[in-house]
């Protein structure tokens, strides 16, 4: 099979997928980049420009290349819009005649690809969108949702209904009604592109498939649809129309037999039985009444302040996604114009008018203990003021603008009247107000001043949390996890169940590392039964004397004397043993209100110092592994000559014979640790075979029929492992490095025949959590590997597949979390690494080593 044939096969595979499922434009473009980025691809870039009849906008899909396109082709899409598609193709730079010829041949396949994505035969004449009245469209959507459910934690289905449409038809007739439907369809399509798919259900009812990551993201899309509809002039005289949106969250726990079940649930969110239609708003099918909301009292107020100020650097600090949405819209509306905040009131009024919350005047949702989210918009005016304040605080911090550095925010309220004001102090400027202002405000919430970065530079994110929590035992924490920079759990089970002393060394080491690396930490709180962590408690109470005991503590914890002394100095007087949650919240609130400056969080620095209590030498002879057991190197390029040199100079005991009687040297269970695997993937000896190496990876690790990928996908193993990892990375309360995943390649066993094991046996993936980063480490086990050729190819495939798996995990996570994911070290273990001992093999190995030697 030629290179172009291999590439066309990959292109055909992507085309088949685009025909089978509804893809978002973003997903299609990512797949297009992946296909054109393959080593065998003659194409560097592709862009499609689709133009149809009004009122639909022209759509650009893909990306342009550099310079003029080599091939341009315009075809009719044969859809109800009368669309034409201009396809522009850029070939690879400095391409030869053969590449240009191959790209010319690819035009037909690329044309079929866009038609598979566009699905012109599924568009109807009424809305000129894919119609769910066409049975195949319904089946495609059902297959799409099923496919997403395998890899995503959740997806969203919107049921969109145009309000007062019957009145439009009755007043102006069906022709105008049909025009309004068509214009509504165009609004939805251009609003949800590129991250969702718009479909026509029937009449003035539409469906949006929105495979976003969070509830907040889904609400953002729904609000955008509403805003566009309200701003559009449908030219229907004095009549006004709006849009109502029912949202069904689809996850692995959702019981459904067919797509129609999900659609019905989304529709019922707008039209609950026994009630009228919920006009001009969005509602979730899964919402339930919020129970247990705290009253507006001293505890709930102090906790609300802690949530706002600790979460200043976070997108979603509140339990309620609706409050998070208010905050985000406030931040977006003023981030470019800050410190001009004159438009906040109008922005908040618009959002609140759309949310239409059930107002509880005497409760405080933002001060809720625990972290159970409610999908029902049920909160007080004070909650809305707190969400607005968070957006203002965050816009100031992230913009780096210091105009408000000497100002503060304060909420004045009257719970009995459901009225409140958010004011900028000391000026007294009213930023927003709910309800009628009373003659005097009976209560206040002081939110304190604006945080700023230590160097006054804009930031994408900063950690504004000022406290650590040392929690004794594994009981459920009543406080929101997000208000703490870290929660260090002391395992009380050995003490309770076995009468053993608590393992204070680990707790103190974690505490010292966190305090040294995060200058924002201003307090440490201790919760739980002290008797089950007596040694830890004793040491924490004695923090003032750590400097005198630094050498002893260092020898037990592995932390440096400098780190321990620094932590002791910073923690003196700041370790708090609260009587109860009320005491903790009040103390933390005072800490947060008393600070203004934020520092970047650094990685913890661990000691390399040695502390010895016994002056004796550890005799390594007889217990240390030999160099023939493995090596630690940075890159594949470095590993290749090192491995060859080790194999070539292995002891005579390593000599064996194979089935053909050839003599070779064998290294058993040989391990190569790559500490910087993303760099220099190709050894100098194989520079001219880059395409061959990449082709091997693509063929065996990325093609569904490939030797290894096909095995990993059997029984849903690959998806299950990736979902397992992404689920636990996503859950901030369960980010344990022990949540590893293992992919296994089983033997091919046929009755009456010998076993036929593949070269790759297993892959272990395990996360390492380091502050704001999550490193994914990989360990590959190979059965038998020939050193000269087998090793560079198999280790190249290992590293490239690690990169692929890392991206797959990131794809399953929310955008903010996915940015923190990085690929870590890669371990490569060969049960048998062998090199042939004939003159040819020896000479080649020697030359490779000589070329790499200084």
C-alpha cells in the first residue's frame, strides 16, 4: 500500500465517522487537522467556504494554509438552501511533483468528506436544518448521543421553542410564520457554532445537541440564544417573541431507551405537567426543589464571604451554576472596560430577567454548607449581589488594573423586604440594586478590598485561597472544599483500629511543602478528633520551636532544614484549632478581608539533603542493580545509543541462542526511563526515516484495525480506562495518584496451537498531581525487542501513543482542567531486549554509538 493510499484510507475512515454522527464544527475541524497532520498526508491545510440562501450566514470550516491554495474547487451541496461549497487545498511546503499529484487525487475524497459532515439530504425545506422528522436524522442523533456517552461525563440536549408563535401565524399568516421559523433557525445555527449542533424538530421547535463540559457552559449557550433572539427584528409589527429552552443533561446514569425519551424530558422541563409553559427562560429537566438552604445569619454570611474571596481566581466558586453564570457575565461585560463598571446593573438585570429565579428573601445560597449543586434557580437578592461582586473582583484581578486598589465592596440589605445594594466604597457608588431601597439598611456584608497580583500584571488565573485544612479522619467535610488551598487528611484508622501512633511525618512534610511553595497561605486550620492524631497535633502546637528541632524534623520528613525553618516562621501564630465550623469561618473571613496581595503558586521544592543518624556506609555490592538492568535518560535520541552501548557491552552471561541458532546478547527486564519524552523523538541514525516511524505509529496505534489499538478497543477497554482517569482527575475530591489505569494486550490463543503474544503487553497510566498541574506518567511493557530496529520503533510508538492518550484524557475534561494536563515521564520495559552478535550488527551498533559520542 502506497503512502497516499494509506492516507486516503485514514481520510475515508474520518469521512465514514462524519457521515454516521452529527459533529460540532469544532470536532470536525479537530479531526480534519488530525488527518491532514499525518505523515503520509500530501495536504497541509483545507478550508471549506459554504454559502447558502438568506438568512443563513456563510460558514468557514477548517483553516487556511500559507499563501495561495494549490487547488480550489466549488461544488453544489444539493441542499434546500441552495448552498455551494468552495474547497481550498494547500499542499505541503516544498512538495514534489508526486505530492502535488496526490493532493489533486485527494480533492474528490475531501469533497465527499464535507458532504458527510454537512448531510445535505437531512435538511428540510421549512427550517433548512437537519430535520428530526426524517427518520435517518433521528437515528444519527441517537447514535451521536450514544457515542458521546462513552467518552464524556455528560452532554446536553436543548429543546428550543419560539414563544407566541401561534399569535404570529394568526396575525400575519403562514407565509410570515414560515419566514420567522427560517430566521429563528438561522439565529440558532450561527449562535451555537462551533460547539453545538442545531436541528429542526418541527414547526417552531428546535433541538440543540450541546456536548459541552459543564452546566455553566451549557447555560452560557442557552443564554446566548436568548440574547440573539431578543435582539433580532423579526419584522412582526408590535408583536414580540422570545425563546424558551428546556435542557436535559445526559450522563451515564440517565435512563433512556431511545432519543425520543430524552427529547420528551427536555420538553417537559418547559412544559411541566399541570403547569403552564415556562416562557422566555431556560430550565433543566432534572431540577428539584432546593432543601436545607441556610437562613441569612452570621454563619452563612461569613461562609459566603469566604466563598467569594477564596474563589476570586476561580470561574465557578458557587454551588449554584446560575450564580456562577451571573458572575461570568459580569466579568465578561466589564473585563475590557474596567474600571468602568457603569454597565453592570443593566447586564445583571438582563441575566436575572432571563433566569427568573424563585426568590427566597431570607436564605443565602452562597453560604450553603457542603457542595451539592442545585439546578433550580432558587436564591436571594443577596446571592445575586454576591455573584455580581465576584465578577467585579475577578475582572479587576485578571485585568491587572489597579484603579480600585484602595476601594472595597459592601452589600447593604434588608432580608424582610428582599432588597439589597452592592456598593463601591468608600465612594458609596451603587453598582446594582434589587428591590426598593428602605429608609435605612438594617444589615451589611463587608466583602473587603480588591486583590491584586504581586507584580500588578494581568493573569489568566490566580489562587486566592489563603488557608490549608488539616482534617483528621475521613468523615464527610461539611464545608465547601474550594475555600481551602489544600486539605491534608490525617489517616485516623491506624490509631482507632490498631492503637498505632499517627503518621505525623507525612502530614508535616505536606504542610511544609505547601506553605513554602504558596506565599498566599495565611492560616492552617485543624478539624477532627485530636486524640486520633496526637503526635501531629503536638507538633503543630509546638510550631514556634520547629527551628530548634529542624534537623530532627528534616531527617524524618525528608524536607530541607531551610524549608522547615521557613514554614515555621510563616506559620507562627497562624495555626488555628477552631472550636466549630462557625469559629473557622469567622477566622478565615477575617484573614481574607485583611489581605490584598496575591502571589503566584510555585511548585513545592523537596530536599536533596541527606540526614544521617548512623555513621556507617551502606555497602551496595550485591544489592544494587547493574547497568544492564536499565538506564535513565532524557529523550529517545539519547536513549538509543545508550541502550545499544549497554547491550553491546553486556556480560558474557547475557549470551543466548535463538531458535535459528544465532547468538545474541539478551538483557532481561531491561528498563529505560525517559524523563523528557516529548523532545527529540527521532535518533540521529533514523532522521531520514521520520515518516516511517510516524507511519508505524499511525498504522499500529491510531488505526482501528491496527495491531495494538484494535486490542485496546476490544470490549471497550480503552474508553473505560480513559473515562476512569478523566473522571477522577475531574473530581477535585478524588484526585488520587492511585487512580491509575492499565491497558492490557491479551494473548491470541487458538486451540491446538501455540500462544501468539503480541510485542506490547501492557500500558500503565498514572496521574501525578502537582499544584495546578496534572502529570500523566506512562509505563510500557514489551515482550521481546530487538535493539537496533525494534527498540527505536517500539519506543517511538510508546511516546507518541502517550501523547495521544494525554490528549484523549484532556478532551474528556472541562477546558480549564484540560489546560493543566501534561504528559510526564515514560517508562519502557522490555522483558527481553536483545542484540545480535554477528559482525554486521556489532559494526552498526558501534557506529551509532561513535556518532553519538562526544
